C-alpha cells in the first residue's frame, strides 16, 4: 500500500495440520509475520522492517515452530543473505535451530550519489522466539542471535548490468555462544 511517498507492505502466514510418522502424530501450528515500511524524501529512501517466526519451546507433542523464512528472504547480508543465510536456508550455513523461531528488526537508508552509484546502509538485530529450540537446546537461557551492520554500493554499468560491493558485520549474540558451549566464542 502506498501513501504519496510512503509505503507499507505486510505478509502473514499460518501453517497448521497433523503429520503422522509411525505411531506418532504431531500437530503443527506455526505463525509468521513480516512488516516493511518506508518513505522517499527527495533522493533519500529510508525504511524499517520487522519479522516474526514462531518457535517451539519444548519439542513435545505440538510443534509450534514456523521453520525458516526461506531462500528468497534476504534483507540482511549475513543473517539472511544469499551466501550465508544464518537465519534462513541459504548456503547450508544455518547455525540456528529452525525450532527456535525468530524475532527481528531492521532499518535502512539508501541514496543515489550519482546517476550510476547508489549507497545503502542497513542495521538489524535478531532474537530467538523460544530459547529451548523445541527441546533441542534444553539448557538454553539466552535468546540474542546478534546484530548486523551492512553497507552496499551498487554501480550501474549498463541498463541490465549492475555491479555490487557489499560489506557486512554480524556481531554474534549470547544465544550462539551458549548453544555451542563456548564462553569465548567471541571477544568482547
């Protein structure tokens, strides 16, 4: 939906049903929500986004985890990007249990500095919805996945050819440190 120079978009998904494996029946009920809004002021575009994927707390009986956002969802370079995808299914590098779910927010700004060069900056943070990750991590008490800062430069060489240079920094949170059992996983 657009309102002059401003826009808002949102998606909601609910998955539900039963699966049967042998004598075990699992009731699934996962929820996902995504909201993205922004505005353009002269040449500057600013915006924000938030998303939620439900997690499962105990891994018994009912499964309330939505799973992961998927391959085409990549607002953050490292956390959800094409090459790393720590929070989604990209690159096989998912170090976070899909059962934990996600709560994330991000803000961005983009400005064309010339007809051919556009600079974009993104700041985002993410947390687990359920620390226990469906019983996979029964002793987990931390929920912070981490925060990310990205800078991107796009240079339009031709109408159908754009080169991009991306820089991303992901500061790993306490959830990961506790999940891998390392107290010195990162240096503070």
